[in-house]
């Protein structure tokens, strides 16, 4: 299976502006982890995160954890989803 990686050369405090990944690491066989202010991938973490498993301030994906999270299973202060848990 082919994998796709695109990471910004510009950084803010050592974190890339965007990181977009898809696929598996050919050496380990594990899914790539997208990390950046804007992150998109199977597993994504960032200020804005889009992915199958998303963690960030704004998280969008089937499984999402964030302050504002949207997904089938969502956990956050403002959570929207089929199974949504709001932290008080």
C-alpha cells in the first residue's frame, strides 16, 4: 500500500504549520501519525485535526477528542456526534 506524506517547511515553535499523512510506515507497518497546527491523517493531533482518530482543539473524525469535537464518538466541551460526551 502506498503512503502519502506532506509536511510544511515553515514551523511555529518547532511544530509544522500543516502535516498531511496517509498510509502506513513501510518499516514498522503502523499508521503514520500526523502532527502539526493543522493535521490530517489516519491518526491526527494538532490545533485543527482531521482524521480517523483525531485529537486537538478542534477535532473532526469518527473518533475525536478536543475542546470542539465532531464525530461518531466525540469527547469535548462542545461535542457533537452519535455518542457525544461533554466535559463540564
